[in-house]
C-alpha cells in the first residue's frame, strides 16, 4: 500500500510520501517535501518540493520545485521550477523555470523561462538543437 514517512527511505507498490527522504521507489507517486536523495523513481510522478534529487525517473512527470536535480528522466514532462538541472530528458517538455540547465532533451519543447540552458535539443521527427539558450523556448516545427 501507500507508505508515509517522516524521515527515512521507502519502497512501495503504490505511493511514497516523505517529509524528509533519502531514497524513494514507488509504482505510483514518489513525493518528498524535503529531500537529499540520490535516487527517486516513480511509475507515475516523482516530486521533490525542496532539496537535492540526484536521479529522478518518472513514468509521467519528474518535478523539482526548488533545488538541484542532477538527472531528470520523464515519460511526460521534466520540470525544475527554481534551481539547477544537470540533465533533463522528456517525451514531452523539458522545463527549467528560474535557473540553469546543463542539457535539455525533449520530444516536445525545451524551455528555459528565466536563466540559461547550455545545450538544448527538441523534437522527435524533426530535431532542432542549439548550444546555448537564454530566456527562450526551443521547439521543432511540425
């Protein structure tokens, strides 16, 4: 079933919700309010509200609201709202709101709202890429 922890690591066949976590693996959602996680894996959504997510893998959305995401891989969207992202890969959009992204790879759009992306690649069938983007959206024309 669902696992709720105040402090610790957890594995669940459903969802994991933690106040502070080091490791999360869930078949449904993995949610950390505060995290210092080398690993977060979810069949649906992987969410770190504040902290460090070394590796986030999600069947749907991989999200870090505020902090550092080393590697985000998502079936739908990879999102860092505010902070640093090393690598974002998504089947839809890779988004960094405010901050820096090292590498963004998206089948849809690679988006940096306020900040810098050092390398962006967007599109599935028709691919576009650039070595540096600031305050911009990169998308392949359909």
